[in-house]
């Protein structure tokens, strides 16, 4: 089964298999991030810029700002959830309150 991933509503949502799964208004705790000099970074997500699949992970680059120092920009790739069962398309989002480590990627599989 193919997993369809899309941005909706000008980057406010990520849709997985035609279901709105992840919204943008979350506060992410970024560990070991190059986003700004704060360690860890309290990153307020403002919009999904790019989405992709690094199976089984659904990943995104997110526009936002550090609420501690005010730096604005776009994050490296963050895992926003995981496709648990490719046959049913069952998706589980990450726990946003946990610490996350953004990753640089040279290329993700194209979202369909």
C-alpha cells in the first residue's frame, strides 16, 4: 500500500492517507539543534514547509521560532510520526513534548 502525505491549509496540517494527522501549533523541544544557540531550543512551529517519507517515518521541515531568543527560520527534518502498518495505513504521531533531534537529509522519498 502507498502512503500519501500532503501539506494542507497553507502548511497548517499534515495529511497522511487523506486524514488530517498533525497540526502546526505545537511547541517542540529540539536537542542538539543548529537552529539557534539555545540548548535545548523551545521551537514554536508556525508552518510546515516541506513533508516527506523516510519509511516508516513521516518527516517535515517546519518554519517557526525559538521562544527563548526569538530566532526565526526553518528546522531541519523532524520526525512527526510513523506509519505503523503499511497495509492499513495506521499512523501514530510522535509525542511533541519529548526531546527531538532534527536531522539533515540530502533527499527524502517524494511525498505523493
